C-alpha cells in the first residue's frame, strides 16, 4: 500500500497543472454549453485515460482509491470534465473486474484505449424508460440478421458524445426474451448525435442524444446478455461522489478567498473575522473532512476485498454516494451564503459550482433507492 500511495501522490502532483488550465477554461465552456475537447485531448496525451486499463494490456490498473483521488482533483478544476472522463475510466475498470465480456473484445478495446486514446461510455437511458436503474425495458431494439445485429432506437444523457469512439448500447432483443449490451463503434453507418444538451448545470458534459437508425454490428459485438437478477456491486461508480466532492472543495476555496479579501467599510478588517462567516466555513470544512474519510475508506475497502466481499458492499457504496453528494450540495450552498450576492455573477465560479453540484442528486444510485436498500439490510439482519 505504501508504494501505491506514493504513486498516487506522484500522479496527483502531475495532474495539478492541467487542473489549473481546466479551471481557467471552465467558465467559457459553461457559458457556451460547449464540450471541452482540449481538456480531454490533454488527458489523453498524458496517459490519464488509460490508467484503469489492466497491466496485462499496457495500462496502470490503478486502484479504486487512486481513481477517486484523481477524479476528485480533476473536479476542482472543472466538474464537467471530471464527470465526463470518469464514466470512461470507471467502465474500463469495471469491465476488467467483472470479466463478463469476451476476453478478446475487451483486449481489443483496452489496446485501443492504451495505444490510440479511444474513449467509451454507456448509452442506456431513454426518454420513455428514464434511468436504467429503475428497471424499465429499453425501447431500443436489436434484430438478428445473419451474422449481424441491426440496432434502432434513441438514447439520452450520452455523456461525452462529441468525442466518444465506442458506445455500449442497451437494447431489447427482438424475437427473443431479454436485453443485451452491444458494442457500437462511432463510425457505424446510422449513428447520429443530436446536440440537445442545454441544461442549467454540467453544461459542458456534451450529454447529447444518440440516435441509432438500423445500425449494423457484427454478432460478436453482442458483448453481454443482461438478466433480471440482482446487479453486482459496482465500486467504479464512486467516481460520481468523487466528482461532486471536488466541486464542493473548489467552492469552499472560493468562499475562503472571498471572506479573506472582502472588506466592507461597515467593519474593520475582512468578513473572515466575523463569527457567522467562520461558522459557515468551519462547518463546511467538517463536512468535507467527513466526506473524504467516508469516500476514501470505502474505496480502500473495495481494493482489498475479494469478489465475494465486494458483493456485500452494495448498500455501503450507495451510502457513500448519497452522503457525499448531499454534503457537497450543503457545502456549496453555504459557500454561496458566505459570498452573498457576489456569488450570483457569471464571472464568479461559485454560481457554476452551485448549478453543477445539483446534478449529483440525479446520478445513480438515487437517494430513495439507497435509503430503502439500507433499511432492508438492517431489517433483514
């Protein structure tokens, strides 16, 4: 673990200059709702996007603890960039841990990621079904035609759509029972990206709609048949609370800077000396400390656990997401109160943090499902 921690510290140090550049670009991308392609390109160039690739395919095979630390730091610069690349990083890691794909296909994807900087994300959410975590049947369909599958449908919230090279598309199997995941290359004829992403926050994630019109893929690109059985624990989803924790830390830093430099003529000195301001900043710091400890400890537990032990961690993983994201929202709200009306101006990053951090409440798993899961766990004991 000591060696791993040293590597983590080194990677965090290497990443910091890029985080600062991302921070400087964030306001313009937020204002235009444009995708930060230059940020992603720089992450590719430094090998960041291949860090979760297994060592046997050339990657670093970083731990979950290291992934959340790196993602947390990225989000301090730009939450949209961190959340976007987090899906790619986590999916590559999860596929390596679950071993559910054909090994040759997974190997091909990993080598594409490592050697050519290819990017991948899932396309599962649909207008009529909402989040796939709710169990709705996909309206996107896949029909077998000889040695190919023909896929048609519409997906929403396809994060990083402007730069993705592969989509993992969930579809219902026509003339068969069940659903499956298909690997769909971007260059496939019939792929259309509709640039519909125009939200109040996380405006730079490029989470556009994906249209599939009779898209043909080879039979082997049916990579996973999905069952109605309980889904496995997914540690990689901790990239979500890591992102929103990073945003909250950025907001706390901005609030502290404001408090130390704002000196109205109604008081002597800056507002950082006022008890009510110190109260807000101190409470925020306690929440951030609590969130870091919870996130890091569960990530480390995942790293040292067996597959059987990981299966029992689902409620714990969900609780991390719920507690960290809700605390992050509280922290950003209090940071805004420290800055007052000054935080509402477009040239103040606090208003962006305030809008971006809200999106964590709508990333999986949802709070209501987490609470029920926790209740059932203790009631069944």
